[in-house]
C-alpha cells in the first residue's frame, strides 16, 4: 500500500514536505516526489489543504479465506513450575475480548513436567490448554521456545495471540511473529475490538509517551501483541479449574539449536519485587535527599510493602533504577499506592494506573497527583510521613 497522490490537485505549497516526520517527501521541480520509507503515518494528509494526498483504504482483515478458528491465545509463561502473574492477567483480558467475539480462550504452556499448572490456567480464564512438554523446554532458551510456539500456532490457528512483555516475552515473541509472518505490537497498555472487521485494536504509548497509538494487524493472523505485567486485571471471579488439555507432540525440537542452557543466576533481591507488592510507598523529588528514602522504607516495612520511586529520584541517584515506576520504569498494580512528594507527571501515572487505591502526600494543592488520588494529604511530607509511621506503630503496640 502506498500514499495516494493526485498531481492535478497539488498546489506545490510544500506543507506536506515540512510535515513529513520521515523526510521522504520532496519537491522536484513541478512535482512532488514520494521517496522510500513512507510509513503511511498521515501527517502529510492532515496538512494538505488542496486534498491532493490521501491514505489508501485499509484492506480487509485477511487475504486468507476465513478467520482462524483457534480463538484467543495467551502464552502461559512459567519459570521453575510457577506461572508468571502476567499470564494470569492476560487470561482475564482474553476472557473479556473472547466474550465480544464469541470465541474460546486458550493458554499455551511450554516446559518440562508443567502439566500441574493447567488447573490454574483454567481458573484464570482458559477454556483449553495446549501443553507441550519436552526436556528442551525445561529452561527458557529462545530458539526452542520460538520453534515450539510457532509450530503450535501454525497447527491450531489462533485468531489473536497475547504474551507478557517480560524478559522472556520480549526475547522470543518477535521470532514467533516473524515465523508466522504476521505483525506484533509490543508493550500494549489497552486492547479493544472492532467486532465488524474482527480487528484487535492494540494501544500503546508512542513518541516518548506523548501520544497513544492504536495499531491494527489487518491482513495477517494471528494478531499478536505483548503487554507489560500489571496493566491488565486478573478475573475477579475465578472460573472452574477444569477444561481441555491438548497435549502437543512437537516436531520442531529435534535438531539442536545454536544456544545451550548453562545455568540460572538468581538476582539478589533484598525486598519484595514491585510487580508483586500489594502495598507500594513511592517517593519523588520532594524527598530532597537520598537518606529520606529510609523513612519510606520504614513505612513500607510496617505495611508489608515495597518502595518505589519516580524517575526524578532515580536520576538524582537516591535509589536504584529497579525501583523506578512509570513509562520507562515498572508498571505496578498494588492494592495501595502511597505517593510521597510526587507531582504526578503523566509518565509516572502511566505506571500506576492499575492501582486500586492511591494516597498522595504533597505540599502543593495543585499537584496533578491529586487528580488521580483517592485520598490527598496536602502538607509537608516530613511531618506527615513520620506522624503516619508513629501512628501505625502506636496502633500495633
Ligand atoms: C520520555 C520520558 C519518560 C519518563 N519516564 C518516567 C517514568 O518512568 N517515571 C517517572 O516517574 N517519571 C518519568 N519521566 C519524568 C516525568 O516527566 C517527571 O519529570 C517525574 O515523574 C517527576 O518526578 P517527581 O514527581 O519526583 O518530581 P517533581 O515533578 O519535581 O515533583 C516533586 C513534588 O514534590 C512536592 N514536594 C516538594 N517538597 C515537598 C514536601 N516537603 N512535602 C510534600 N511535598 C513536597 C512538590 O510539590 C512536587 O509536586 C519521564 C519523562 C520523559 C520525558
């Protein structure tokens, strides 16, 4: 597909040339030249007052006859026999989408001796589990995992395939998309459907988070996307823990790949991981110095939670990057999020939007964080936080 240009309408004003973010348009004498690299972003169409430029009509959903009948699939990421929380979150989202399309939900479980995880996947929303057990899948190695998921998807034909944008998902899902010759949208924060054309509308931040882009995969299947952990909610009411387990014998794992699993190095984690914490106490530039994070650690410890931070606090060197929450940090979904000395910039809010209850402490009553807070405490954090800690300790005693 390429940009549609009507030479007879063009006034050679040059507005499109200036508007093109990729520099592929130029005026050559009396005519507009469209070079290689046009992404059909539409910036030129918007500024063309003479209506000499137009985008081609999106084609139908698939050049293949019929929609694949496999329904909506979720890659059930597991490590050492434990399912990644994002797999259960995505099954909740898949159930919601499946209800609109009237299709089943399936989970794909790869590993060695992992069949015991199937009931958990059924409870999280799967109707069916495609199970491939093989010694080559015991530990995550990109090649075998990509080969296995590609083979299963090619054989059973999902209409939509979702996976977590975790280290594992980011490492091998692009290979699966390439193997299936389909598109992939990474790091989605929302999904919706165009039920008429059966298109998955895949929304993700773009251009540094300044716009939200909605991307479709109109011509190929499966429609593939990854989503960050913590963005979607698990089902509030678990399903019955029963369903169909389809054991898949793989033909693609016979040849040894170029990579071999050597060993796992455990990350040293002193505290509760942010993604799993039910309570997070996060600090921002308002804390003024690194040593004041000690106060937040005390409060987090009393509440059984973890400590988070804004990018401003991380950039100041007060706390390691692992604690950063937001668009370029972690996405979290705690039951309670306490924001201390945080203004509430959009990039920070992007990481906390799934929190159940937000308490904000800020001395500026106009701070944007108060717009998303369930409780706002306007005042000096150096008075409020110690008072809170003292009150909780008194209560405990
Ligand atoms: C591409 C891009 C990606 C980004 N990614 C992220 C990201 O992942 N995460 C992130 O957090 N930011 C991110 N940012 C940065 C973001 O735009 C903000 O700059 C940052 O979140 C601000 O951090 P802050 O709230 O700690 O600081 P500030 O905005 O400076 O806010 C400090 C707040 O503390 C309050 N305060 C000061 N003293 C006190 C006191 N004594 N008592 C009570 N309140 C007090 C002030 O009123 C103020 O509201 C990103 C920016 C860009 C451009």
